[in-house]
C-alpha cells in the first residue's frame, strides 16, 4: 500500500480546526466531510493547542 503526502492549505487547516474546536464536531465526522484522515486532523488540533499554551 502506498501512502500519499498531501499538502493542505492553511485556510483548510484553520477551517477544520474551527469545526472541531468551536462547533464541537467529532474529528471523525469532520475528516469524512473534508476527505482528510482523522489522524491528520488530530495532529493539526493538537499542534494548535500546544502553540496556544507555549510560553
């Protein structure tokens, strides 16, 4: 099985993060809607949270 490394725009990443954090949607649902893996979305959200609390 071959894996593809896709490059997603910052706008898409921001929209997906907003869907998860502000609209309280499940990562799995957002992943299906945007055709992005749930693992990828989890990593985006996690990175955003870490950056918010970085001192």
